[in-house]
C-alpha cells in the first residue's frame, strides 16, 4: 500500500473528537466511513468538492439500507 496522507489527518480528528467526549465506537465508525470514501475516490478527502459526495452517495450507497445511508451521511 502506498502513502496515505489522510491517515494522520483522521487520527488528529479522532483525538480531538475523543477530547470532546465522543464515544470510541462513534469515532471508530466515523473514521471508518471517511476512510471508505477516501478509498473509493483514491485521493485525499480535502481534495473532494461537494459534488463528489453527491456522486458517492448516488452511486455507492444507492442500494444500501436507509440506516446505512443515514449513518454514512453523518
């Protein structure tokens, strides 16, 4: 696997979320969802415009259960 520039960013976000009192399970789920999105696009999250989020939810999650779509949209 190549260099993954988002990993340190996600780790920093997870640390700040933990400091704010979010549950470990919430942090784990949110970072996993962000990593899935990053992997699907194959580039850092900060390079993604809002239209890319629309494409992800429209293509990848179109047939997912409503609870899955809601969870990933948080």
